[in-house]
C-alpha cells in the first residue's frame, strides 16, 4: 500500500536541504510525495522561491500563505498563527500518512503543532542540535517532543533526542541532508551564475549570510555593518551577499545589504536567493564564508572552505576545525577573515573532518519511511536509573 508522505518547506534554505529527500520519495514506488510550501517561498522580497520548487520538477500540492509584511516579534507570532490555521486546512485536505519537517524555524512550528493536534505523525530532521543564540533552539526541541520519527545529523544529537525521552528505536542518525551530492558532480560555471544574477563574479571573493540572532544580545544592523566593514577592508576581494531569513529584524538586514551593494558596484552584490545550484557553485569557489548561517557549519566544510562564524546564533553546534568562531565586532571579524585567507586557514579547511556525515541522508531516510510506520502515540522513554 502506498504511503502518502507530505513534506513541508517554508524557506529557500530549508528547501535546499529537503530537495534530495523529496526526489527520493517521489522516485520510490511505495511512497507518494505531497509538497506543502509556505511562508518565504511566496514573498517577493525573498525571491519568490516557490518558482524554484516548480522549476526543479516538483508539483506544489498545497500553498500556505502565512508571512506578514511585519517582522517584529508581534508580526512573527501572528504569522505563526496564520500558518497553523493554513496547515489545518491543508492537512485535512491532503490527509497524509506522515509529515516531514526540517529544522527549527517558526514556520516549522506552525506545521508541527497543526499536525500534532490533527493526529498526523511527524518525521523531524535535524533534531537534538543546539543553537543558543536564537529562539529557534527552543522551537527545535519543541518539535522533537511532537515528532514520532527522528532523523538526526550526528551521534551526539541522537543521544540528546533520546535524552529528551524519545525511544531509541525511533531515532536514526542519517547525517545532514544538506551534504547529499553537495561536493560531487559538475558545478555550475561561475560565468553562468554571473549572467543569471547580473553581477560579474571574480575570485577572490567572500560569500556572506547573516541572520538575526533572535535570542542573543546582538544588534542585527550593527553586526551586519561590522561584517560588511570587515570584508571591505580586504582590498581586491568581492563580496557576494545573500539575504537573511524572515526572522524579526531580518528586513533591516536586507536594507543594510542593499545599501552596501549600491555603494560598492562591481565589488559587492546582494541577492535574495541564489538557489541550490548557484549557491553550491559560489560556495565551492569562495575564499571564505562569513556570517552565522548553518550552511557555514554544515555545508562549507564539505568544500574545504574556511568559515568565519559571527556571534552567538550557532553557539552549541558541532563544528569542523575549518570554522573560526568570532564575536560580533568589526575587529574580531577582520581577524577571523585574516586567518581564513591565510595559508594556515586554507590548510586547516582542506584537512578538516566534517562531523555531519557522508552525504547519504536521503537514501537512509527513505528506507526508514518505507519500513517504519509510526502511530500517533508518543511514548516517553526513561533513561536507565531515572526516577
């Protein structure tokens, strides 16, 4: 009997991590893929990335409009509420046997809480991790408690999900799906990327993505400005700047990036969304990745690219030796960049071991989805010796 597997995606970054699994589900005869897209995918300021999902050959089975124009804390909470309402209608119509959710954003929380109440089992990807600088940390753990199946990216994360009361037989260490096929195959030529984004990319350059640190004492505009000033201090280096996610404070960062790019034509460009293939090509040839994106922690090491991770957003995550953690000030960021482009930084990055697996996550997840059929129950597993 065919099992209906719904996959929810609410942002460009999350879709890039899910697309390999979506293809694997679609190509498996015993599984039926249902694609639910919402939030940033339908926002013009974030690149209208729903078009990329369709261009990749997927059918969007349901659309969840939830993202308000306001990115204040109140606005985000209201978007969360709209997302929950929209997901209730979608889940009733599609009636999936299981819902796949990745990560820790508020859009994912909207999908998870609707599925919990409606009795749709959840398979959660990237649970057990810690990112102390964002409230996403608490969202991730909340979704863990709502989920029936768990696909984690490393063994310490598996142990943490079990520590939270999940039966061990429901937690699978599959590695990070973002590594699937990432450093293999033919990369898009940078000339083609340049033509598509309207900016002539030439080496050397920095690739930068900075998101609001929503649970840290870190002013997003000030930190963005410090990052840009630090990069600008390296003469001869271009700067490829990608937009942040739709977190509170994110739109102010967009203004910061756009303003900087306008003042540095030919040297800097701000892009709403590169898409997975363009992003892969740009990341692979970067002199360093800068900012606080999880991509720097998980994906950049697969290419041997040094990373300067800014501030507290990713605090607590496993990281390869190629990731240099720095504070949010311009001087610290500049020192991190100096290390990244030095011989020591390049050698460290080339020899670093990525703790997030070998790039076979989708294959492993599909095998579980085919054979394990969780019910609606969420039993609590006590650790040995617990009272």
